[in-house]
C-alpha cells in the first residue's frame, strides 16, 4: 500500500516540476498581430464632368474601410501619366483646372494607413477643340 509520505513526496515533485518548466516569467507569452495586407475598396461611382475649361472627377468615399488614408488621382494621355494628387487625401472629387485636349484617362485609387492600394478606377474624358466657320476655310 502507498504511504502518505510517498503521496506527499510525489505531489511536491510534480509541483516543483511545473514551477521550473511551464510557469516561468522567463518565457513571457507574446501576442502576434497579423500585418494588414488587405487593400481598401475600389473607388465607386467614378465620373467626370467638363465645363468652363475645367474637368471635375467625382467618386464615392468608402464607408467600409476604417483605416482609409485617402485617394490618389492621376491623369493619363498617350501613355504619359501625370500625378495630380500624389499623397493620399480624404477627398471625393478633384478639379483639374488644366485638362488636356484630346482623350485623357483619370485614374483614382484608395490607399490605407498600412500603404495597401486598391484596384484602380478609371474614367475617360475627350475634349475636342471647336472650330469656327472661318477656321475651316482657306
């Protein structure tokens, strides 16, 4: 039969074993927060209006991205891209006071605080030069 002294000795060994292995502050528990790799939503309802020699590009601000830093706007013509808003800004429109004649593409994309970029939304604008009757005769 097992004596009380053996049971107590066994319990003390078990407690000491736990104290030296699994319950030490030398091995603190660390919490790993996963990096934000999810891009923000694509700008929705992109449109462009042209009047009085000014192009106004409009879009809806995202209501689903809590970490949205803002939007970047570029204009592309004949493969050359001009950055119109190069730092993300929380805006829902951009006024191009110097639009180019011919066909241009306006690109808008969202950027979050982690630097993730959405897909690009694109809208096109074609500005044709009007001709007066006297311009057409030679």
